[in-house]
C-alpha cells in the first residue's frame, strides 16, 4: 500500500463459481461475530465508500467488502449493468468465503442491491442495514427527464471517456480537496469506466421495491442522511416506514457522509449494525 493511501483491510482475490474472479477486503472481527457484507454506492469503489468505516465495524463484526461488477477490482462488466446480477454476485462471494448467513449493509445504490439480496436469497440474510437509500429513485418529472437522457450521454462517454471522467465522480473527488489521499481517490475512481457508472445509474432508475419491501422479515436498520439532496430524506424515511420494525438512525450530513463526515456517519452506521444483530444470529456460520 502506498504512503498516500489510507490504511485498508487485507484484500484478496476469490474465485466465484461460473462467474470469475472477485476482489474482497476482509476483517475477521471477534470470534463468532456476525458478518457484514458491505455493498458500495454508485460512483464509489468499495474502498472509497467504506475506508473510514472499516476499523470501527471490524471491532464488533466480521467484515467483507465486495466490489460490484465493473467497478474497481470487481468482476468484469456485462453489456448491461444489472442490480439483480450484483445481488447474485454478492451471494456468490459469500458462497466462496463459506458464509451461510450474513448482514448486507448497502449504501445508496448498494442499498438497492441489499434489498435485492433479501428478495432473491432470503434464507441467507440475517439482517439488513440500508444507508442513504430508497425504495425508488425516480419520483419527480425532472428525475425522469434526466434518466431518459442517460443512454445518449453514456454513448458519448464511451467514445470520449476523458469527458466522462471530468464529470462522473467529480462530487465525490471534491471531498478529498486538501487531503493527502486525493491522488489515491482519483485512482480509485478511474478503476471504473464512467460509461459503466452511467449504465449503473440507468439501472438504478428502473429499480423499485415498493411492491415487496414490506415483506422484509429480518431485523432492519435504516441510516438516514438528513441533509441529502441526491436521495431526499423523505424517501429514506418512507423506506424505513415500509419495513416492519425497522429502526432509524439519523446522520446530520449529506450524501457524501461516509467520506466527508465520518465522525457523524460511522457512529450511526455502527449503531445500526448493532441494532440488527442484538439477538444471537448465525450470520458467520460456515457452510
């Protein structure tokens, strides 16, 4: 690890049956502790999304951070980004690591993936932690118009990736102004082609769990970023209200909280993870 990168947990490549090779970061946590499966957001790699949170989570839990298909060191991207495929990739990673049950912890787009992990692989999920996310990501006319323009913008970026790199992820990179880790963050952002991120945004626009999220039957915590303009807090609260018994953990910060405001975000995240694992669960049992 270079001097200009933050401290990160050990990483390794694992073979996923019939899928390819995936990169994961792992912290073992205390003996017998539940395992958290961390699922990152739209413009961030796993490292960018969670680097401020790893140590705190690893004190109480086993931690596995995965990269979505086409991101960072993740599995190769297909022709069309699929949130459902990301959910299946996450469970395939758990299979490769011998994890029978686990707690998906998803941020923003990763929260949609976490919801799909529960829907598609219910017996594997011991609890859910959903951060800065929603049941649906297109709700206004302006959002729908922007979404309809994504395929054309994606086609442009495929031909001119430098143009895309100047725009896609710029907000996240701005969080590192003045930081010794700015060059590291820029390198992490460049691991995913900007056209792939735009394809992921288009897939996120198609996502809706409204019809089925009320059936969630595992302990669930929702971390609400109360000054969020990308995923409005009202939608985050609506997600929590739709899930029976879900606890709410507020963070007085915007959508960049994991990077820009870790002193507020990390304690709320830790409290949310503890809330869904208070009862003994077999989330780190081996197959």
